[in-house]
C-alpha cells in the first residue's frame, strides 16, 4: 500500500470512504488473494475542477499579500 508521508492508514481509509460516499471516487475490489483495491475518480469529481482552479488563480494573484513577501 502506498501511503503519503504524514498520513496514517486510518486517516487515509476514512478520507477514501468519505470520497466514495460523496461519489467522487469509486472503489473496486479485484481478485481473491491477494486482494487488490482500485480507486477511480467518478465524473462528479470533475465538477471540482473549476473551483480548484479558481482558488489556485486567486492564490497566485494574492501571493504577495498572503505570504507577506
């Protein structure tokens, strides 16, 4: 299992469960042994693209004020 540094398996499992519950990702179990779990994004996840890019653009535009640089 690949885990990001700084995130516990328990927290990762909870986040993945929440994303699946809200239909952003789909969980598929493949095989019997060893069991493989595959996560894929659902089309609904694409609705997050515009607000994420808007926040990124805002951050770029206001970087100096936010960071104090």
